[in-house]
């Protein structure tokens, strides 16, 4: 039976069972390894090659042979991932590291998948024309909402209404700027907004510290990106002048919200983020399952809901998670060799790597390196207060430094390192389709809604490089230089 012919109920059962089986196999291994501290073994930089090959395949194969790639991308992603897995299991004898990564992958897919299912049961229809002003307003609202629901939650809730709102003139650039504003930049204000900030919260950074230090940067970046979008959207909007289009849009549509009960399941999933595995994943999968079976078929049909987007994301990110382990381990062990000592360098360094690597571990590695420059440990609450600038000056002299080779002494503005890493890790996730989890999901949903999306390279060349890099350079010049 073809994959897309499998009934939705059977697919969600299979999805839930697969995750549960993986959790049963992996979590005990990770838990047992935790007693002996899962160490990062030295890795050869050549083992980053599978990750590079996978990125090149994602970027180039749709150009070279789209039909072949559409049929065989699962085998490519999983085969390259298997190379890294075998290297750690049989050569480094470090199965603990793979178990940790598998656990992170399960958490990632449980969150992404559950939000995908629940949002698919919420049908929102917005009344009125898809004017440039209306589009900007929706993206701005979505960006603010990202800090309450997370970039993934806000993206999954709003992408379908945004596509429907622009259905008479939808284009790839609409989706790209949605990814910029809602799926990435929007989540900079709170630990709920984006995974890197949540890791910082778990390490001891106060919940509201981030918004106090970055809200001006958030507003500046969002305003510039939405201004560019407005000018572009207005340009193309003026070209749409057919009588048929004007007649259809003049009729408008009634505002409608269906499946509102799924907001409860959405709240359950967001709340579960603060729990520990495996309870967190069990609750998320349970909420998604309850949402799916309690939602009328007509609502799913109205959203053109199917499981193909989550299938594509799950397979490709399985390969990405596996192949990027050597790259992340090499970065952690060799961060000092990079010569990064200033907040501006941490901003660009964490940003550039977050464009292609998972921004959560990248954030954590750079944060650890920043603490190390000051002879501090990221896991020491007193050291955290010293970096944040909340430790009384008289107590700094009594700190127990982890190293006598201190590159940077504790200063009143040491918090700028944390600020720079937070901003770089979150904002640069918009640079590529794989920079942040929601990006690829939004792309997949748009493509299954018959929106012609730019390729991996097209996304960068036509949009992220010319639009985002100047904005991020301005942020560097004004706030970190």
C-alpha cells in the first residue's frame, strides 16, 4: 500500500508505536550511561563528511534529479546517518553518545509531530483580503505568539491560515518570510520561544532575563525583515490586477475557527516541554493521539491534513541528527582553537554554525566556551550569577575558578557573551531550511499545499543572504561591535 494511502488513524498509531519502541530501547541505555558521565571522545574532523554530503544532497539533488531524490532521500539520509552511528558504536565504543542523540531526536520528533497533529485539527479562516498590510500584521502577531507557543507551535498553528489567506496569489516568498519572522526571529524573547533559550533556562538563566536583554534587538530585526517583506509584497500585489481576482477577493470569506478544543491539547504539549523524558514525550504523543481522534474528519479535510510532511521531516532529520554528532563533538573539544574571545565573535560564530547545525547544542557549546574563557563552569549556580552580573562584587573574589588560565576576567558586562550567543543561535536559524526545526516543516506543508518553494540553495541565494545577512550585520554593528 502506498505511504500516502495509509489511513490517518493507522499512521498515527504507527508513529506513536515507533517512538515508544525507540524510547524503550534508547532511554535505558542513556540512563545507564549517565551514571558514568557520557564523555565526548576525540573525533577525526573527517567524520564530518557524511554531514556535509547530506547537506549537499538536500541542496543539489532537487536540481540534478528531483524525481530520483523524491523516491530515494530516505535511503540517502539514513545510510549517511548509519556511517556516523557505526563510527561511534564500533570504533569509538561510545554508544552512550549515540543514545543521547537518539533521545534528543525522539524529543524533537515528539514535539514537532505532536504540534503538527494538533495544529492540523485547528481550522482557521481569516476574513478579508490578503493585502500587504494584512500579511505584515499576521506575521507580526505570529512572531509575538512564538514566545508563548514556541516557534514550532506558532508556525504549525498559523502556516495554513496564512497560505489560505493568500491562496489567490500565494508565492514562495510569502512562506520564506513566514519562516524568517514566525519560525525563527519571533522566538527570541523567552525560553519557550526557541530550544537554545530553553537550554539556557535549564542551566540557570532566569526566565525573564532574556527578554530584558534582547527585546530591542528583537524589535529591530523583526521591523527590518517585515519592512522588506512589505515592500516586496506590495510590489507583487500591484501586479495582480485581473478582474477575476478582484471579484473573488471582494467577496471575502467568513471568519471561522473550528476544532477549538485542540487548544487544550496544545496547552498540554507546551506545558509538557518543562517535564523530563520519557514522561514529556508520552504526554505529547498522548495529546496528539487524543487530538487526532477527537477532531472531525471535515476539519482535517479543510486543512488538507496528511502525514506526508512529518514523514519527510522525520526521515531527513534522523540523518541530520546522526551525521552532525561528530561535527558538534569536534566543536566542543576544539572551541579554544577557534580563537573566539569577544562577544561579537561569539555572535557570528554561534550564528554561522546554527545556520547548518542544530542551534540548541551549538548554543550550549558556545555558552560553555564563553564560561571557560572566564575560568567558570556553566553548571555552577554561583558562576552563572557572576556571568549574568547579579553576583555582588565582594563575592567574586571568593569564587572557585575551574582554571587558572583565565582569558577574560569577570566584568560588569560579561553578560554580553550570553546575550550574543542567544541572539546568534536564534536569529541565524532562519538562514537555511535546516537551521531550525519548524523551517523544514513549514516548507513541507507549503509544498503539499501546492506552493512552489525555492530550493535549498535558492532559499539562501534569493532570500536569506540578501535579506538577513545585512540585517544581522547591522545588529552586530549596533549592539555587539
